[in-house]
C-alpha cells in the first residue's frame, strides 16, 4: 500500500474523533471520581486521628450550651 492510498474520508475522521472523545471523557470522569475518593479518604483519616487524640477543629460559629445562673435582686 502506498502512503497516498491511506487517506481517510471525512466519515472515518469524524468517527475516530468521536470515539477518542468519548473514551477521553470516560477516562476523565473515572479519574475525577478516583481522585475525589482518595481526597475524602485522607480527610476522614485525619478527622479520625484528631477525634481520637482529643484535638480537633473548633467551629466558632456553632452555638455552645452555657449554664446560666439566676441572680436574685433583693
């Protein structure tokens, strides 16, 4: 076969670009899910370590229950 005989017609070009595009999209979606699972797994491990060690993040915006004493005015 001569190199000049290996010319792809527009239909073949379209189909090959479409197939590679779909394959790339599926690979991208798989890697995104995998990276998110790895990232959340690390955060959960850190939270577990902080919870077991007694040191953890403090949420200053969350209300805290306080003991109120009543003062009697005589």
